[in-house]
C-alpha cells in the first residue's frame, strides 16, 4: 500500500514598494494556516524595512513580525511558488505562463501611523482567510 503526500502549496506575497504589506499578509497566512502552507514575502531590496506601525498593528492581534526581514524579490522565488499574490504592483513582478497570480488592490493611505495601518491589516486578514479556503481547504 502506497501513500502519496500532497506537497504544501507555496504562496508568495509581493508588494515591491511597501514591504510591510506583504509581511502582514505572509504573517496572517502563516498564523492562520499553520503548517498547511509554505509562505514567503518579498520586497524590492534588502534595505526594505517594515514600518514600526505595521509591527504594532500586528502585535495587537497577537502576531509578532518585529524580527522578520522582507526578502528580495527574485525570479526564482516566483518560479518556486504555486500562487503569487501581487499587492498593487503586478506590473513590476515577473510573470510566467501557467502560474496562478492574484492581484490585491488595497488602499494605501498616506498616513504612516498605526491608525492608518489597522484598516489595511483587517482587509488583508479577511482576504487571507478566503485564500486559505482556496489553497489549503480543511
């Protein structure tokens, strides 16, 4: 009797000009889906830092991302992912035929404080919950 193990779906969040947004989404998916999904996020450069207000907003819901560093967006990262979610930056992400892409358009208020981040955080959480049901049902 042989048993086949289904590999975990891999999801890459890309928000090139706002690393904090992809970090929030990745943190929610990791937190909510546990070990059912492989999750990564990417920014535009190694110098990208997460807005302290993003860290604070995530701590409010019990997720600590203060020690995480956004990864650099690479072609290899896109190729290695089953689902690529571009967050308002689809035109700057490499695209490969046959791969599943989703583009999330989210409001990006000019304010940098936690009050501006909370609505984005909540919108991302809602979408991540839907995504889990699609990529890792059960």
